[in-house]
């Protein structure tokens, strides 16, 4: 307690409040940083708030990696020479750069102050002039893209001009003023508006009806995840530390200070729902900040790659509404990667190893995590390793007889530093380079270097790669090239299904599902075929938010999110799964009436359509009972029920059955238009008229999907995941019918016209979506015919909320 009391007093002297101190003491690394800064500062009185903020920023920036001569920065913050976080970051980079170059002994305060913008002041006129010069030179683009590139403009000015030392607020105000002078105030064309936050409840405990929903609860919102939490706290372009400071300046010049990200899938299988988070984050983060995102295929393993996967991945990215800045391949850089591997070897930081996999495993401690020891080839002469590496390239060795390993740090506690493999021999022809190469770089060697080649500002990946960040940084620093910043977020897992490529292949090959796009699977091609809209997937990811914790979500939560999205965006139609004819006896044989029905009540922009009403209509078999009961409100002998949008109810007078199977074959009813007083029925049911001259009804095949597996963890079944298959995962209604409004819905697809489906030329049949009243949400399947009037196959996307536990 005495030690904590001393720390408390030291931190108070820095100006920290009680709550901030308590939070700091919970973090060992941050406590160590603050303690060092307190000793360097040696303050005798409480500093000004701006000084406290600067010292706090310094502590957070040095808690993970120490900075040489940090006391110089501490002193400059206290005496007011370093006033902004940008200046402090520049100071850190300057001192770390001197250390990397072995020039700390040449430290000069004059150079330090120049590198950190000490004493640089700007008049309002000077800020105006610099901003105006940029706006004038980019006038046409600003007029075209308007306020969508305001943030990008601010970022470029702050990272590539002298304005990086200017007060940020003053620069932003000037950018806003000049944009407004050029293109006028924001209007409906500027579609990057943030959703309003929910207002607090009134004193009575209820918010007004017109109050806006929080962005995260809005099913159509896909961007709030970039405005808070993990993604909002990421560094600005240029904010990532460089061992060679000139690399930072070169990076900013070449990128214009814009955000650059990448989505780097391996083209060895179909993407699944977990990948949708990576796509939404990488492409979405770049788009939100006015930047660009590469689609880069990590094609370094020719043994597993197929052309169909390249195509499927690109189509899914575009379907989700993203346009890659460029489509690239790791194989584009094979020669450059090879040259850097030789460079690393010449620096004494790589060597050719001839150990077996088992020997390497023992060198790394083995199963019992014993002592680690070096490979016997680790200290072979540089020229010898270089010769052997070239021999690997030229065909001297077979696979597994030799590999190039990086000479890292076997004493480090991180397994990613235990001399990882950089190159291995594979004799399979590559899909793009053919037989040109016999050696291929590994992920650990390729990934960070390709990020560097493409000037990636934010290398965003899941937390399974958190240990790889150290080897990522090590390799970039060892080669003295631009080093992107890797940041890790928690991956998305869906329980109750299978994601493993190998296990899905078994489901496909053994006939449990129709293929990789079977709607019961959770590959993205399957989810698309099922009818889930691309915007619903982005909304789902946005709703979950982004943190460093792994997100394990039940299927029912995923489906509920999709349901909320569909409720807002698709029309409604009447569909009957298991039709039974109803003859309305008191209507003439040629009776015909037409009713106008809205596609969605209360939403005029969706429009209306006409449905015929005739003497013969069809209702669903489940809406009739032979024996009535008090708690049953649909059709039964002697009981009345309403037909949706029909003015009067019908009353069952009789029915007939098939003596062989006991099924109802026909119901007779009376139209109660002649009743002395109108009695509103307790319930209304869907129906479809028999009207051949209007091509009603439309015959369809409806597939209703349930979970493919019986449990939330199929792999825990002691008899294997196949034993957990749900035998009722699919119900097929081969004689279902739907009303005439379907043809207009089909013609007006996509529903909704959002994300990748804005381009009507490339949308698929699955974009014909609707809510079947009291049945569920449906979409057309790819098995449907290509023209109106042809075969129609429908997939149920999700059920209605009201289905659960519904008895009436």
C-alpha cells in the first residue's frame, strides 16, 4: 500500500485526477511509463492542463516501446515547446530514428526543435493561403465528390504540408469554410451524414416518437462502428512509427495522406460469414475516411488455389458494395520478394536450414515446452546460405529438404520470433506464374512486405495474428523499409454451424447439402443464394461493433438482425404454401372483383398492385380445422374468418375429404356481404384467387430452411459433427402458390436497391425478395427460370418474429 501511495502522489504531481490514477494503476506497463515520466519531470507544482495532456500522451506512446532520451521530450512538454500530440509524435520518431541509425551521440537540440515544429506559428492568413492553394488545385474533384472528401482533404493538409504544426481546429474550420464557399452548404447529395443519437427519455420515462434511434440500432446503418470504439481510436495516416523517418515522409507523399487498407484472402476456398467482418472493416474503414482498399489475393500456396475461388471472392466483395482500389496478387511481387529474401540473407538475418519438421519442433521447445536451441545451420556463413538459397531456387533440392529461415530471437517469449520459415520448396505449378518458381514465400514473410509495397496505412486483421505483429515489425525494420501498422480486432464466429472448409467439403461430397452455396450453410455464396441482402450483412457487423474480443453469435441473433433489415426494405405479398380450394357458394361462377393492395402499408413509395377476387380462392391447409375450439380463430365449420383486404368475411359451410389419405380436398363457404350487421373477424388470413385469365395463381416451389445441425456445437457430438445433422433442415412445398403482385416485385428487383445491388445489370435472382404474410421472408433461388411465367423456386430467408410459439 505504501508503494501505491507514493505512486498516487507522483501521478497527482503530473496533474492526473483520482479516477485516472486508479485506472492507470491497473495497467502495469502504463504505470511504469508514468513513473518514469514523473521522475524525469520532477515537478514541484501541478502543471497546466495542456501539459498534463501532453505528458499523458507521451506515457501512452512509450508504454509498449521505450524511447531513448525521453527526458528531452518530457522537458519540452513542461516548458511549453511541444504543445500538440503531432509534435510529441514527431519527437518520438526523431529520437527513435537516431537510435536506429546509431547516431544518438549526435543529438542536437536545434535539429530536434526543427524536426518537431517548435516555435512554428501560423497566422490565420497563412492557414487560409495554404488551404486555398490545395482547394484550388483540387477544385474539380471537390465539386464532384463534395463533402465526402472533406476529411481526406484535412488529412492530406495535416500530413503533407507545414500545417501539421498548425492548431487542428483552426485548419478544420478553414477547410469547412472554403468547401462551403466553393460548393455551398451540405445538402441531400452529401450522403455521409451520421445518424442522430437517441435523445434521453422525458421525465415521464418515455422518449418522444419522433426522436431518432441510436445509429447502432438502426437496421440500415452500416457506419457507426467507425465512429466509436476500436476503429475510431486507430492512428491517423503517418502515425505509425518508422525506424527510418524518411520512409514516413515518402509514404505520405505517395499516398497523399489518405487511408490505405487491404483485404488479403487466400484463394483456397469460399469465404464464410466470419470473412464478412473483415471485408466490412477493411473496405468500410477506407471508404469512411475517404481512402482506398486493395483486394489482394494471398496466392503463395499453389497446391490449394483454384480459379473459381478467385472469382467467387471478387464477386462477393462487389456484391457487398465495395469496389477495390486495385486487385493485386502476392504473386505480382514474387521477384521483389525473392530479392528481399537475398537482401535479408546478406544482412545476416536469414539462413538456409535442412532440418526436418520434427527437428524444428524440438528446437522450439517440443511438446513439453523445453529449452529452445538453435538450428545447426543457423550460423553458417552468409555466402554459404546465399548459395544454398539460390540452389533451392534452381532445383537442387526437393520439397522439405531445405528452407530459408529468418534469424530472429530464440530467447524471445513470442513463438513468432523463433526463426520462422521465409521460403519453402513446392513443385506444384502456380496458377499465374506456371513453372517459373519452385520456391514460394510463406505468409509470415510475404504479408508485411506486400503491405509495405502497397503503402498500407492500416493493416487490420483478427487477434489470432496478434503475436505476428512482432515478427511483422521485425521484418520491415530488418530490411529498413516502410512499416505499416498492424492492428487486431476480434474475429466473428457463428455458433450452431460449421465453418471448416474440410468439413463443409465432407457435407457437400456426401450429399448432405447441394453444394457450397446450399442456403443452409454459412458460406457467403450460400447466404447470398438464400436471399440475405448485402446491406443486411453490413448492418449485422455494424450492430455487433468492433472490439478486440472474439464475438461468438448464435444463429438466431444473426437471423433477427436480418429480419429487422428486411422489415424495413422489402414488399409484402400473399403466398399459400399448402393450398386448399375454397368455393364461395353465394358468388356467381363468373364473379370477378379487383382490390388494390399496398406492397407495404404505410409506405406509399413502395406502391400498390391489383389482386383479383373470385368465387374460388385458395387458403393454406393450416388455416382450417375440421373441429373448432374456443382458442382457435381461423376457419372451421360454422366459423367466420377474414380474408386479407377483402371487405367481408367468409363462413365455412361444409368441406370434403379424400377418403384414402384423410386430407381436406375442398372447403365450401359463404361470403357474408349480406349479413345485417358487419362483425369484424377476430383474425385475417392470406389467400390467392383462382383467376386463369389473369394468370392467377402463380405456381412456385418453396423451400423452408431450418438449422442444418441440431445443437449449437455440432463438433462436440461424440459421434462426430455428421451425427448432429438435423433431418428436418429443409421442408419443400412443391405446390405452393403466390399472388400476382409477385411479377411486379420480380420486375422491380432488387429489393432493396442498396450496396452492390445498386447495379441492376449484375444483380442475381436472389434480389427478388419479399415478405410472405404470416409465413416468412423469401427470395428467388437460382434454380428459377429466367423469364416471367417460368419455373419459380423460392427460399425462405428467415421466419417472421410472430412465428415463435404462435398457436392461433
